[in-house]
């Protein structure tokens, strides 16, 4: 396949098909030297697959831009991609929470897809297949999914994170009830805009990195794509934002949007503030009271944080030694801003119960149910990390007031 030549701004683009000949999900933009067809899809819609194929066949684009990053493209194209997952590295790098969220979101899409007989991401795969058949250059126009998840996670407060995880886990319990007609309605901008607005109200900090920032990234990658005729296949919720940015005609520097932001000042103060408060209370107990008072405070901290972390870990039904490791680690890791009880417990569980080949092979099916989530060796490790950290956090919130009372008594 020969790459398409860059567009000549002075050359007129080929004549566009009549608007009536294109599906209503398509927005047509005439830019200097090129015509861009933006197809808004629902990712579990059979009609969207048909629309994508029809548009590419009608306009014969030189370039097809797809709302995927390269890792997501590989995951869609390779059924056995999960077998390459290194769970040890996931835990060590502190990415267990991100992977857990990603798996639950994937489970939700798969549940809807199975209900409607459509493979999630079939619209994007159709765009890739039809583009290759037409001899078009392919551009993966989305931001790397890990960057998106990290930027979203970094901007959420601890309450938002707990709320989001709770609502995501509820997806595993409640089977989604949606008809094919309702899915097709999602391809209409007004309907999807309402969904986006509801999400933004529930998690206002997440709206930027999940939607608005990706609108910008997608628009700029489409703008930079070569060729005089371009088809861009994107989720319907992104279509209006992309059109608005492309019509603005001014390029945007993407570098700030492709980096993971550093912790905020508030987050850094919390990271170091909690250990400082706890140690300060223990020292104060020794100075104002006695060595016995300091010992009672230290013992209280160990029992409260260790027990809370152990109870949280136990909810994942791990190996007993994993629960013990959470109890031992929590009193120390809660005083160190760069460590977490969940990391220790997760690594112990991964060592004691190494994921088997079967766990990797059945992961896509196991994440569809609560029972499967707890049974699969990989997701059990992720649950251990999340629940141990949650327990340690609750223990910290309970422990500090108790230490304050002992220091004042």
C-alpha cells in the first residue's frame, strides 16, 4: 500500500457526494485543499458499521482516521492480547486501579454488545478493514488510552474515585437493559450530548480529560492527516467538538494534553501531611504525656490501619498470607506517601497464586460477572490492590481522630 501524498492547499478537493447520498451520521467539512467526512458512530451499533463501510466506499478516501490509539487497535485486532499482560509490572507501577477501571468499562460494552449481537469496537474495525481495502492510509487519531486514564484519575478526588469505582462495579451486578433502537438513538448528537452532560455533572473533573481534551487531540490529528479526502470515524459524542475545532482553523499544541499532570499542591500536601500529623501526634504524646502514651498511640495506629486494610483485602477472598501482608504493610505504608498497602498485598497475592494460562484465556468472559471477577486470578489481584488501599485509607481516616483523642487525654 502506497502512502497518500500530503494535501496541496492550492488544489481543490474532489467533488463530494451529494449530502442525501450519505448517512445522516456524517458531517462534511470543506477545508482548504481537502474534504473531511466525520462519521459519528455508536461503538455497539450494527448500523454504525454499515454507515462506516458505506461512506468509505462512496468517497474513496486517501486517509481514514480512527478513534483509536495504537494499543487499543492491537487489543481489538488480537483476540489473545491479554496473554501478554504482565500483572507483576501492573501492580509495581501502580496501574492496578487503571486496569481495573478499563476492564469494567470493557465488560459493560461487551454486555451491551452481546445483548445486541455486535462486537464492541466493530465500527472501528470496519473502518480499518474498509480503509485498507480502499488503499487508504490509516491514522490512529486518539490519545493513548493510558494517558487518558491517568489524566482522568489524577484529576478525581478520593470521593469521586470511590464513587466511580462503586458505580462501575455495579455494572457487573446489574445487566444493562437497552434496546437496539436506544443504541441507534445514541448516534444522534442531542441524545448523546445529554448523556455526556449527565456524566459531567456527576464527575465534572473527568469531563475534560475523557471528552473535551480528546476532542482536541482527535481534531488536531485529523487536521494533520495527509490527503485531500479524509474519512474520520469517531464516537458520536465527539463529532460536534471535532467539527467545532476543525472549523476554528487554528492548530493547537498537543504536548500539554499528551503528558500526565504532576500531583496538585493539595494532593502533595495530603501525601506528606498525613504522615506528618500522625508522627507529630505520637511525638506530642511522648513530650506532653509519657512513653506509655506514645506506645498506646503507636499500637492504636497499627491495629486500626492494619485491621482496616486486612478486612478490605479479605473481601477479595485472597490467600490468607495476603491478608496478613496487608495488615503488616498498612501501618507503615500509610506513613509513606510513595508506598501503598495494596501494592504489597497485590504482589504477595501474585506470588502466592500465580495467574494460570486459563486466567488469561478466560479473562474477557470472567470480567462480565461478579463471580468471574472474584474467580479469575488476574482480576482477584487487582481487587486485592484496590480493596487493600481502600481499607488502609479508611483506617487512616479513623485512626487520626483516635490519636488526637489519646494525645489530648
